[in-house]
């Protein structure tokens, strides 16, 4: 006799129907009108992780009832937001809606999730609705450690934007650059590890330098860093030498490492000053990228451990704290994958497959993962790093596969670097279509 799976069991008993279909306050599910119970998955957060997971879950198994709860009606990608800041593209070109997901049968709800009850398997929103789930997928991205730099706060970010969540903050930093006089200084306060998009601050420095070179050539970018090294450093500094006179007296970019006193301890937005342990700095435009932590809901739901991130089973992205809740993207501890949109997109596919398998009483397969981070250093000048990963199940760790992936060669020709920039733009078009299309 064949074994009953969970769904057959629910159909036979009828007991699970109400729970599985989500008939709690505010959400009548398919079971409520007498149809068979469908497994119910609720996804929190419609960024790269959540949007991809919701879409792929429906593609893997269209019988699963998928609801995506996202706070905003539009998502602005951080990827390519540095080009918006540099005046290379419009804010609209990085905005995406959720109609594509609806076409895949995802129920999209715009509301803010305030609580997840792992015991009752319910998700509650600010709008007063409660959603029941068989499995939940949580991808809330990062929040900022507002108290890490004295004087910095949400209010201070209106004067010294972080622009590390794309949207109004991106537009604000752009306006400030446009308003800055020729000869001004732009300071970028880089964050400590780990943070979203390890090469992001240095791509930003590059693209701001490109804007200054063409529009305000007597100005400069000062990168103040608590770290002593950074992602793709050799390739970035080679690009800075090639384009912006890095290392000369006339360099458009200056990088101050942690060892050189670059760690900023306090800021004074009224006077536009920044204080490090020894030296203080003054700038006309200040971009503070604060230290980061998982999005608020991850804390409210008790998904964060003492290391500060959400520990997961790397085969399924199921929380190691609360079973039946999966955590993806920037909020999860998916070391050695970097916190990137590409990583979140890949993790979401692994997670969607695993969730479909688990709901269908099948054993999830062995995943592989990959990430490519493109950075644009200037016009016709792109660089990239790619890594393919596999799972070490015993150690629950994601490990790079030797010999797979690679880095832009140090001696790449101008033609090669130009192609990398085109690949970066092609990647953006493809991945946003994969997430939201
Ligand atoms: P997010 O993108 O932050 O999405 C989270 C979503 O959840 C948001 O839409 C938010 O509104 C929603 N949400 C949060 N809490 C709630 C709640 N309680 N209720 C309802 N909704 C909620 N990555 C790359 O791969 N390539 C790049 O070139 C690249 N460039 C970057 C450049 C910059 C300047 C920056 C800052 C980042 C860049 N990244 C890049 C990184 C990438 O943007 C992030 O890693 C990625 O967005 C993470 O996706 P996520 O789904 O984890 O989180």
C-alpha cells in the first residue's frame, strides 16, 4: 500500500483543511469554500529573495497557494542604483512592480508584516490581517545599526544619505551631487563586514568619480573605511589608476583604510564633519553606509542568533531556530555566499525546490549555487567575480568549487573590460526579468 502524503492525509481527515487553507481572520483560503486544501506558503518580502522564491514555487508546483507580502507597491533594485547616483540612468529604470508575479498566480499583498508566530504558524500585518502558512519564506533584507555611529540616525540620513536601500535615498544622494560646487569633497563612509554587496561602496566611489571627472573635475571622493582590504581591490585600484589618477597627487579618489584611521566613530550632520579616532574630516556631500543587521521582522520573529544573522540549514534555507520558516537573502547566514541580489536569487530557487519537495513529502535534492558580482568602474570599464558553490552537508556550509568561476584578468584588454560592462547591463536585464517578470 502506498504511503499517504501530508496533503492526502489532510484531504482525508478534513482536520487540516481549515488550518492549511488559512481561514484565520482576514484570509479566506480555498478550503473555506469546500475545495481541497492546498499547501499554503506565505513569503515575506518582495525583493530578489522573496520575489524569486514566490515565482519559482508556483513554477515548480502550481498547486501550491503562494501569497507574497511586500510593504511597497514598487521595488527599486540596489543593483545599478550607483549608476542612478552618477547620473547614468533614471530612478525609473531600476523600479519594478509585481504584475509579473501575479501572472504566475502569486497572490500579492502590499502590507507590512509585524509578527510571525512560529507555533501557531501565522503571520500578522500592520493592516490587521493574519495569514496561516504550512511553510513561510522570509527575505526581509537588511536593516541598519543606527546606533553604531554616534550622531547618525534616520533623521541624519536625510542630510547624510545612506542610499543603501534604493529609492528616495538614491535620488537624494544624486541631488546632493548635482548641487555640490566644483572643488567639493564627497565622503563615503564604508561599512564593516558583513554587509550587502561587498564591492558596492567601491563601485559607488568609481561612478561618483566618473561624474566628477566630467562635470566637477576639481572635486574628489574620499572613501573612509574601517576595513584594511575590500572586494576586488586589485581590480578596482587598477581601474582607479587607469581612469581617475589614483595614487597621484591629482587623484579623484582617496581611500583611507582602517589602519590609516579611516574608521568613522561619530558624525555631525549640521557641520558636515566626520570624526575618526585621530583625525576629523569635512565634506560637502556625505554618504554614510552604516553597519548592517537582518531586517526588523527577523528579530521580531526570533530568527536571529547570537552571531547577529539568521542561521539556516543550507540545503533548504529552513531556519535552525524555527522549523517551517525559511530565511533567504541578506538576512540569512549563507556564508560563504556574499550578501548579493544574485545570491538571494539563487538561494530562492534552491529554497523553492526544497519547499515544494518538503510539502510533497519528497526529500530535497543536492543544491548547487553561484554568484557573480559585476562592478562598473567607468564608461566601458566593467569588472567581475564569479564563484560556483556546493554544499558540504556535514558541516552545513556552502563552499566554493575549485576551478569554477573566476575574476576579470588583471591584464584584461580595453575590449574585454568594455564587454564586462555590457555583461553587467545584460545581467541586470536578465536577472530582474527572472525575479519580477
Ligand atoms: P531586499 O532587496 O532588501 O528585499 C527585502 C524586501 O522585503 C523589500 O522589498 C522590503 O520592502 C521587504 N520587507 C522587509 N521587511 C518587511 C516586512 N516586515 N513586511 C513586508 N515587507 C518587508 N547585488 C548583486 O547581486 N549585484 C549587484 O550589482 C549589486 N549591486 C548593489 C549595489 C548597491 C549600491 C547595493 C546597496 C546593493 C547591491 N547589491 C547587488 C545587493 C543586493 O541589492 C541585495 O543583496 C539584495 O537586494 C538582497 O535581496 P533580499 O531579498 O535579501 O533583500
